[in-house]
């Protein structure tokens, strides 16, 4: 399996730090699929589960910011592998009404 530098906790932290939550009206998740290529680049992002076009666009923007991943290896060779992860959105200001 490919690995984000620092593992899944680092991936979730990267998303949290770079995400613009102002587009979310409530807690929502967008599911993204990428291909981590043989060189470790996150390519071919696809929204597998959409909640809102603006959130989809923001989730895809996050993918474009990602550093290189550790590519997957099989039989000593790097391989292209699909990887799926959630991007969680929370509103910037919680409505208390």
C-alpha cells in the first residue's frame, strides 16, 4: 500500500491544516480516490461520494497540494495503486440556534 509521509495520522493532519471549512454548512464528508503512481505522486483524483459541488472542489484542491507519497511496492518494483480517504468538513462557525 502507498503511504503518506508520516502515515494516516499525518494525512489527516495535512488535510485539517489545509482545508477551508468556510464552504461547509454542516458536518460533511467527501470521499476521494487517488492513484499514487510509481513515483509517489497523487494523481487522477476522483470524488467517490459527493455532498456538495463546492466541497468536492475543495477536496480536490487539497489533493493538488499533497507532497509525494511513499509508493507501493510489489516484487521489488514500485506500482500504481488506488487509495481512498475521507475529507471531513465542519462549519467554521457553529450555529447555536
